[in-house]
C-alpha cells in the first residue's frame, strides 16, 4: 500500500521532523496500522516513517508487539499500588472494582488512542499469544491481592477464581466498548461489569466462608 507520498510504509515527507519519543513513535505506528493493517506494517516501515533507523526503533521498543502494549509494565505497577493502598476496611470486591475502574481512567484526548490500542490487542490474531502472557501478569496482581486479604495462598481456589473472574469482567467490558457505538464511557461499562459479578464474588470472598484453603 502506498501513502500520499507514494512510498510504502508511510516514509516521511520532505522536512518532517524525526520522532524523538516513545509516545510519538507509538502514535505514528498506530496511524500506519490503521492504514496498512498490523501484520502488513513492518518495523522498517515504522522506522522509515519516523525518520529513524531500526536500531533507534529498538531503543524505544523491543518489538512491534511491545509497541502496541506501550508502558504496560508501568501500568501493572499502578494497578498493584491502587489495590495495596485501599483501606483494609473496604471489602475486597469493592476494592477491586474501584481499582480497576481507576486504572482504566484516561484523559479525553487519550481515549481514541487507547481505543485503537485495545482494538489491536483484542482483535489482531497475531497479538493473541502476547495478550495471553500479559494478561496472566494482570490477573496475578488481582490473585495476589485477594490471597493477601483472605490469608490464603495464591494457589488456593478462591484467589484464582477471583483473578480469572475479574479479568473476564474487564475484557468483556472492553469488548462491549469497542463493538458498540452508543458512546457509553469505558468507566461506566467496567463499573457495570463488576456490579454484575459482585454478588457471586462477594460470597466467595467472604472471610467467614474462606477461612481455610479449599
């Protein structure tokens, strides 16, 4: 596919400044993915469009897949912090709901980019294996939080159940957000998803009912 300049991969027009930040490189790549498709866009395409070499690209991101995920590891630590800083008096299910909704709060100008990021993550087949590994790390944070709250090992059934249910609820909310055009904010969909599963999780995470490992 060619661009307006007639060069494949979005090679920069004459005089375009070189990309000098992770965020700028990420957004330029997203624009290429939208025009050419994720699989058809190469690292060389992105580097050429950014006016940088392959070596410079790899200083910013370890791979094309890594670029799609952005600062995922830093965001994981944010989720861990939000959970760990919750008042111990707040029930575990409510603590998780608040943390996940806050974790997925974005400034309005960032929402279109985040929507494109999540569409790639959830819909591009070649990213699914990567998504499985990264979401396992996300799920583990919730599992560890629940285990600590209940005094159970992370290998116990209830923490594992909570981690899987919370991840499923979050992904379901994202899928609905991407597929529907009614304009419902992501935060409202996440909140609704967690309220839908709250009754079952509240029973499972009740300390009196989970005093000993299953």
